[in-house]
């Protein structure tokens, strides 16, 4: 069954060229999520947005960024980095995360992005992500977000909202959209159960807008298997 989990790659919007939306969108198109799911023996489903499919507010009709290296190269060209660039991808050093990071590295290389891998202890990766320009890219595996409670707000404030984009925070993309913060505040103010549908629709729109800015490349949603 589905878990309230999303594994993702963050792109630090303070570190060039990830300050350009087209570059972040290119990374989304570059990553072959189906292949990465095979790396972990099919124990996940490809993700296309921050919310997992079992979370209220999930946009079932949102297509996401399909694997399209040609489109990725086109976007890099539009961003002025058509010849590619070098960057650093952080990941934890516990299996299967180095193997997943290597697959992501290969996908990026196919579109001209040369990513140096730094596989470190979890505490070191978290520390790098909590510095404003400490980590250009992070594969979240092993530290990926699993909701504390089944509400879409839990996938926003700590990891995508302005409040999490602080030293030592968990918003490792350092993405801060004040307009979306205001929408999130409005959604959370809808306490009347009669407003539930309206509230979830607002959260859905928030996450779709986030994907337009592409501070993350969502990769997969883990599945839970029980053997008996």
C-alpha cells in the first residue's frame, strides 16, 4: 500500500544556475524515475509532485515533468547553459541511496550536467542542506519526507515554505514564495469542516504552482509491503 512519503531531489535556488527556473525544470525532465524505481526493486511508484497519491489534496490530473532529455537540453539552452555545467549532488552513504544517486548522476550527465557525488553520513548531509549555499542538490533518500499526519500542510511548511528556508531548516531548496505562503495561511485558516473541499482544492493549487517553479524534482513515493 501507499505511504505518505515522497523521495525528491532538492535544487538550491540560491546557487547558480539553479536560480533559474528553466534549469530546475530541465532537471525534472532529465531524471528517469521509472529506472530509479527499478533500482529499488519496484518498491515505489514514480512521483510527479510533492504530495504522495494517498495524501488528500493530491492532484491526480497533474501530468508533471515526463522523462524527456531533449526537452531538458532545450530548457538548459534557454537558460544560457546549453553547454552544460558542473554541480554537486549530496546523498547519504547508506544503501540504496548511493546507487540511486549514481542513477540520477547518469541521467544528469546525459543532458550535460556533470554532478559530483558526495555521499556522506546523514548528519553531514542535513547540515549542508541547512546552509544557505551549502548544497546545490540533495537526494533526500533516507531522509525523505514521511508525513507526521495525513494533511497536505505537513508537506509545505517545514520543507517548502518560507519558514523552513532558514539556517538549520529542512527546506533544502531554500525556496520561498511569499504569495504561496499567504495561500497556505489562508488554507490553514479554513477550520470549518464544510470548507474541507475548498481547503483541499487550495492546497492542490499550491503544490501545482510549486511544481511550476520546480524547486524539487520529485522522484518516487515509497510503497509499504507486509509479508506474513
